[in-house]
C-alpha cells in the first residue's frame, strides 16, 4: 500500500489527529486539541510517533482508549 493511502486511511480513522510522515520516514500524529490535566495524568500524549503506519495505528488506538476512559472527558473540561 502506498504512503499516501496509509496516511489517508489513518486520518479517516482518527479525525481528531493530524497524521504525517517525516522526511526521516517516521510516522507521527498530533492531537487537534490540548489535553486536560486529567488526560495527561492518565498517560495521554499530545503527539506520538512510530516506525510504521501499523504501529502508529496501534498507538492511536491506545490513546483513544485512554481518552475515552470514564474519568477523561474528550472535551478537555476535566
């Protein structure tokens, strides 16, 4: 699968993140909105990176699970 197709698929799956690939070949994602203190305390990250698109998708899923936790509202009002 092409680099552009991977980017497009991940971006559709995770619309609250900006996805890109660096010139060095690493895959990155950064959130569109700041994290609350509670989200940071739960281990949420503002920006993550990975060696390949599959590993980035795994990290994004983990971040989503943390963000969607009952004590971590998505609107950042905690």
